[in-house]
């Protein structure tokens, strides 16, 4: 919008121009008529004056010409010249000879060209001189020429005055009218324009147009009132329009019954979530949840109860899955969908599925009825099952349908192998949680041999799980599960108790061995771990030097300072610390220097191919040398052959354990082994 406009375009100025033009033109016409009439009168006056003068002097002139009295004639002529306008005066004989003649030049005047054009330069009169009126004897002629300028001057003065006053009147009138117009119209209009410019087109009724002061009741005030009424109406209509738009949007985005996202908006969100997962290289699960046998709830209890049930399920889903990692939506009917972002693995999706099932299966109280419901879930994973949003959802929906055919109140994964694996692990987890109480654990001990003295100096305590159905479950399989669900803390404590108990028993039997216990990273992260270990030792009356804790490098990676502090406390109490599986992790010197470590355990993978694989031999050598330079005892683990044992002892590795000496043994077998082993060495020496 143009903010200022040309001055000559303003109404006031245009009015001024028009008034001036009209006043001037009409003034000029009127005054021209006046002036012309005046000129006419002047012209007639000139003639009348001349005739009167002639009439006055005619008798004297006749007398002079009759009596040929030159003096008299001259007197008459001179008398005439008293008048300014007379230019020439002559008394002539009949033959035309002058008896008396006088002439003076015409008056000089710059206005002559104009006045001569109007009045002529002079007026000439010639009268016959006759003695008495009844005789017609002509004695001579009387000639008078009048200069028109004196009269014309007077006329011109009047005409100028007339024109000037007309123009002045027009200008004054124009100015006055312009001012009045400006005050009454232009200025308030400009104010209105200014006020109109402040109106916000998006919210026209927020700021209405101000009424110009003093114009409340006139046409301007009326105009402003009418316009304001219009603005309010427009604002109102806009508001209604916006509200309607919002409502339409809400209806489209959210499910009316449950308030959850609708299918379309869910798909949009899923697309965005998948893009995010792709960027961050994280997993995501889509869980489709179908209520089991919802149709019979509707049939038996009515639609109202059915609706209330769906609302309750929606509320429960929202409440049990809060946090930005979850999206919950209603797909329609009795089906809901849940997305979980930032998944570690499929097991986490299984945990979520279990939580959902547990939440839904609580009884619902609707209008004095106690309704029990269950749901069946189908789970599809990104990126393993599908990468497109619609395919992923479709997979989860199909899986849910399939799962429903097999039963109710359970979940199923899209890929059968994953489903089986997860099912197994879930079962394992369940069994593991009862293993302690059902007394399914026991410890076995693997002897640790001093390669120089050939004596058994200690034992590593290793956990065994005797599963009633599966038999012996390998710790490499169940320990990660226990670490994952935290039960390792309790199990680890049990291992420690058992190991201490055993150490005490052996000490009492004059078998003072150092027991090495594996300490999981999860255990080391517990705040109470130091107190727990020290108090266990105390309770079993074991000197701290009898206990060794095996930790892996990864267990102090997450919170180095915390791990260092805890291990220092334990070490100061007399417990020795060994780094387990050394060489497989970071094997960083920085960590090693910070850690209060006494033993390095070369991982069995390097010992296995010792003397076969050059690289593994190199690593074993390096660890042995590193131990020497840092003054740490190196333990070789997994020694299976005499060659390995020979090489290691030659290379300067002080301790070893492995099948070459013994498999991990039950305590009684262990005692037998020690006796036999020492016996054999003795025999060899003698
Ligand atoms: P690890 O601490 O490295 O334990 C050494 C493993 O090597 C043991 O397997 C042992 O039986 C095996 N082994 C010993 N000598 C030989 C050999 O000559 N050849 C071969 N091939 N293997 C040998 P195991 O008992 O199955 O334990 C596996 C892992 O389970 C252990 O590895 C340890 O990380 C974990 N684990 C076992 N018991 C416990 C426990 O009480 N607590 C914790 N936190 N972890 C445990
Ligand atoms: Ca170990
Ligand atoms: Ca190891």
C-alpha cells in the first residue's frame, strides 16, 4: 500500500484548483461584460460631451464666422482647449479656410494600441454654423477632434480594478474553501486512512478504526461506524472459519472415541520416526495390538460398554507407555498400534509387549460390570523385517492376525526364527529368575597352576546351571541374560558366598587356596558392591588375600572413575584384582596404569592357537612382556597341550589354567585332583 501520495492529488488541492478555475472564469466573464458595457458607456459619453460642448460654443462660433471676427473665433477655440480631451478645434469658412484653428498632439500612452482599437484614436465632429434656426444659410463649419485617451484611461483604470478584484475574490474564496474542506474532510479522512492501515487483516476486529474527533455524528462518523461493524463481522466470520478448520483438522488427526492419533497421522509420524531411526542407525518396533474377542463384548454388553472398553485400553496404553520413545495410535475397530523407538534389540520389544499385555489384562469396571479382556500382539522390527512404513505396519498387522489364530493373550514376532529365539530367551529368563530359589546352581573350580613350582595355587570359581529340562546351560548363554535383566547381582552374590564357603572349608582342610571369582560389569556398577564383598569375606572369616576378583576391561569402561575407586578400596582391603580376557578388549595402557591390578589373564583364544598362529603367539608374548614390565603376574587361560604349557613357562608366564591340567571340577573332585597332581610332581622329581 502506498503510504504517502502526491500533494497535487489531494482532494483539497483539486478542489482549490477547480474553485480557482471556476471563480476566475466566471469572474473574468462577468467583469468582461462589465468592462465592455463600461466601454460602451464611455464611448457614448464621449460623443455626448462633444455635442454638449459644441452646443455651448456653437452660437459664439456662428457669430464669429458671421462677422468674420477672428478674435472671437480664437477665443472660442482656445476656450475649447481648456478641455484636456480636445485635440483639434477649427472654425472654418464655407470654402474651408480656417478662421481660427488650433491643434495639439495626441496624448502619448502605452495603452493606446488597446484603447485606439476600442475607441478609435480620436473622435471627429463637424457642425454647420447656421444663424437662426429657420434659415438654412450655412456661414461656416465648426470642427472639433477629441482625443479618446483621457476617457479611455479612466475606463482602463476601472477595468483593471474590476479584474483585480474579481481575481482576488476568486483566490480568497478558493483559499477559504480549501481550508474549510481541509478541516472538514481531508484531515479527518487522512486520519481515518491512517487508522485503517493499522487494522490487522488476520484479526480485523482486534483494532477498529478510530472516529475522527468532532465527526462522530456526521457522514464520516457514520462511515467509520459502518466500516467498524463490517470489520467486526469479518473478524467474527474468520474466527468461525478458523474454529471450523481446527475442528476438521482435529477430527482428521485424532480418533474421536479414544483421542489417540488416527491411522493417517500415525502413518506420517511413523515415516518420520523411520527416517530418524535411519539417520541414527537405531532399531524400532511396530506392535499391533488387537483386543481378543472384542466382538463378544459388544454383543453381550452393548456398544456403550464396548466404547468404554476401547477408551480404557487407550488410557492404559498411554499410561503404561509414557515417554517420547513411544507412539500410540488407534488403527480402527479394536486395533491399536504402538511404536517404540531407540530399541536395543528384539528382546526389549518383547519386554514392552509383555508390559502391554499385563496392562491390558487387568479387569475393567464399566457400569457395574467387571469385564476381563486380553489382547494379542504382532511385532515387526525395523530394519530387519521391513524398512517402509506401510510394509512394516502391514507385517505387524499380519503377524497379529496369525498370532490370534494360535491363541490369545500373547505376542508374536514377524520373523519366525526371531520369534523362537525371543520366546526361548523369555522362557530362559523366566526359568533363570527361579533357578536360585530352586537350587539349580552350583560352582565348579578350575585349578590355577604355578608353572615354576608346579603347584596348584588357586582356583577359578565357575558357575553352572543345571536346568531341569535343558540340562546344563552354558554360562556364556545365561550370564548375558542375567546381566541384561539385572539378576546377575543376586546370582553373583550367591557365587561369592559359595566361593567363600568353599575357601573356608579348604582352608580348614589345610588347603589354603586363592579363589578367583568372576565379577560382572553390572555387579561392579552397584553402589553396595564393595560393602557386600567385604562383609561376605568377614562373615566367612576369610582373609582378603584368599579372594581374587576377575573383571573384564569393558566393565570399567562405562564409568572409569567409579570403577577405579571401588577396585582401589577392595584392593586396599587385600583382595587381588585380575583383568580377565585380556587382549580381546581395549587393552589400553592408560586403563591398566590407573587400575589397581595384580594379574593379567591372557584370553584363551590366544592360547588356543599358540605356536600355530603367528599373530596369536605375538599377542601372548606381548602380554607376557607387558606383565613383566608393569610387574603384573600373567595367567594363561585355556592351556590344553603340553606344548602350550612348555612354551608359556619358557616364555616366562608364571600361572596357567586349562584342560591340560584339569577341567573345572566339583569341590570333592578338585581335592582329589590337587592331591593327585602334587603326588605326580613329587614322583617326577624323585
Ligand atoms: P571366563 O571367565 O573366561 O572363564 C573361563 C572359561 O574358559 C570357562 O568357561 C572355562 O570352563 C573355560 N576353560 C577353562 N579351561 C579351558 C580350556 O583348556 N579350553 C577351553 N576351550 N576352555 C577352557 P565357562 O565355565 O563356560 O564360563 C564361561 C564364561 O562365563 C566365563 O568366562 C565367565 O565370563 C562367565 N562366568 C562363569 N561363571 C561366572 C560367574 O560366577 N560369574 C560371572 N559373572 N561370570 C561367570
Ligand atoms: Ca574368568
Ligand atoms: Ca577368560
